[in-house]
């Protein structure tokens, strides 16, 4: 089963919720994980079943990165806020780096997230 991670910084959470609502029928087919607060908000807004990790600043990004390193994730949608400094920036950089190292699909905006889902759907056929 396809396994995806959904992550969003605070300013981007509404965009990720809107994205998940628009693609809910497709996301229902996948095993989903998310960082803590993002997962909670997504579940409340969409009724999707999501395995929640810790919040990003408490290690959630690293927990998701570990799953990338273990080959357990097919892709990540990570709507980052590039205009706001994050207290856990080293963790974010590590997650982005591990995606590159393991050739894991990573979308950091809604447009690329749409393409990621299209690619996952094509690979499921």
C-alpha cells in the first residue's frame, strides 16, 4: 500500500487541509502519516485516518525522516513556510536531505503536491 507523509508549518496548515479535502478520495486509498498538530487538524477537517507522529519541533520531522531512511515512505507533502524562521530548522534540513539521499518524492507546495499525487496514482495502476 502506498504510504505518504503530510506535514505543514502553521501558516500553511489551511492550504494542506484544503488540498487534503480536494484529494480526499485518493488519500483514502493510502496509508497516511503526519506530524502531530498537522495530523490532528487534518483528521478533524477530513475524517482521514492518519498515524500521528510527534509535533515537528518535538521530533516529528525526524521520525518521518527515519521512515524515509527505512524505505517505508513513498512520498512526502511538506508545505513549508519559507518566510518564517523555524526553531527546528536543522530537523527540517535533515528531512529534506534524507529525501534526496533516498530518492523519495517530496512536494513543498500545493502545485508540486498535486503532481506527486498524480505520480503516485500512475504508479498504482
